[in-house]
C-alpha cells in the first residue's frame, strides 16, 4: 500500500501473522522489500488460540538466533514498555552474507475482534513506530529508497492491521490539514475498531 500525504509517501505491507511453514517466506519478503520496521499487533497466542508463529528468537534463547530458510535472525535487545515491546533484530542473508537491522514492535494490549483497553498505550505505540521509522530512514543509504515499507500484521492481517495503518495515515492527514479518503476506512472489521 502506498499513500501520498502532503508530498510524503507512506508505504505499508499489510499481512497476516506468519505461520510456522511461511516464516521463511515472511523473512524473504522483509529482505526483498527493504523493510526496517515490523509492527505486530497481536500476541502470539490469545484465548488459547495461536495468532502468529514466533518468527523471531526470544532474547536469552540459544545464541538468541533462529534460521528461517535463507535468513538467520538474531535478537540484539528488547525493551518492554508495558503494552508493547520494541526488539532490535539483526537479519543475515546466509547466501550473500549481507546483514540488516530490523526493528520489531509488538503491541499486545488489543484482543482479536476487540479494541485497545487503554488509548494512551495505543497512541504511544504509534509514536514508537513513527520514531523508529524516522530513525531507520535517517540511517539509509541515500542512493536507495528513502522510505521503505513498514510491515504491519495481526493474526488475519485485516482488522487490527488496517486500524494501525489508517490511524497513522489519519493522524498525518490531521497534522497536515489534508482530506481523509473515506473509502480507505472500510478496512475495519467491527464498528468498535473504527470508534
């Protein structure tokens, strides 16, 4: 998804939570698209049901690393902010030896088919996405794309994912006094996610 707001391009990839058998494909997509930020809007398990395979290693696991197809993913650090966690990952393409830093931001205070319990926590999460996006964009090689997509996913890749993307876009529209395109808002699953 690509949206232009006040002369700035916003790029997103909306997807469902990776499965055990699609984690390698997920990392291939992240690598090919030059993604530096992954915004995960689900816990790995909710109500006893799996919502997303854990496609990044836990800090403190053996070598803090896991291999997914052609990619070795290593957790470098994790900061817990209550309702969300920010994790720094090193992704290494095993065939070329190239490495890249990817930031993983996981918001866990939002149940499937529900809405966040505390709005301030959700807004803080969105601010963290913006802060990390600005930081990673400032570190990019100027000869390459200056605005790589942010991958956003929940379990199914529509409800919470769409709300995160559209809320970011709406905030930017308000900040720049731009019109909001109403048809874009139809990605919400329930009226409570829209409110």
